[in-house]
C-alpha cells in the first residue's frame, strides 16, 4: 500500500506516524507560567538534536476541538507551549518505568490553574539556573533556556517545535558509575502507538564496521 499524506485525514497520518516511528523517548516537561503557576506534561515528539550547543527539542501540538478546556476555542496552545513562550525556560525530566503511572496522570488536559505535580503526588526539587522546578524522582533532568520555537501550523491540528539549550543537568547519584552516567541503570520507557509504552531494559550491542 502506498499513501500520499495530503490525501489522508489528520487522524490517519497521525496514527501512521505514532505507530511506525517508535519507540519515542518522552520529554516530561516542567514549566512555569508568567504568573508563576507550575505545569508538568509529557511529550513523545521529542529528542536530542545537537551536542554543541547542547539542544533538546519537543513538539507540543494544539489542543484539539475535543480536548480544548471548557470555554477555550479549538486550536489554542497547550499550557506548556504558552508557558515557554512567556518565560523562555523549562526542564525536561526523563521518565522511568517506576514513574510511568505518575507521568500518565500528568498527561490529562487540565485547566491551567491545576498543578500536575500535586495531581500525580510528585515531589519537586529546585533547579539550579531556571525557575521551573524539576521532578525530584527523575534520574536525569535537563534545565533548558529557549533557543527558538518553530511554528508549523496555527490551526487546531497544528503544532510547534520547541528547541531548548541545556544550561544545567541533574543526575541522580545512584545512576553514576565511576563519575559517569550509567546508561544500563536507567529503566527508561518509550512511547509506542496508542496507549502502548515500552521499557528499555532489553538491549543488544553492535560495533560499527571499520572502513579502511
């Protein structure tokens, strides 16, 4: 079967993307509004994009007509995107299997006045440089200053790409081995399609070919 994206409904192309481009890492983004209201939400359109400068990027979509909060028009930015535009800073917290349920609780389309840290009964910890607090239980948290936002489509089914420069990294001591991050100790999860997630505990190694 061959399909042309322009001939598909938004939901159809979205379902193909989230089912085929997997597993996707999860950015658990904590942010603050201009008035200081905390927010915490997960995004699986996320990845590391550069090491020099160190950049992370995630793509929050708009609130869909069905998910817009009561009284809000369709196509309004999600709280995280609005907060980052206002304050130009955020924290990306990594999600372990142990934190999966709490992460899922924060994915609801709550009113902007709701503190998702409280909804999920999560402890927060102060950041070193930025104002948003981080998830205390996360093994690795990246404090970020906004680099730029790319807006693709302002409509109700559109989205934006938020690119942040890492200004401070928090690593839980139990995940350090000989002074370095022990990747094998991180029981991180990834997003699959629909309601499916996966653990990253089954791993294998392959050496790159040596080209003379």
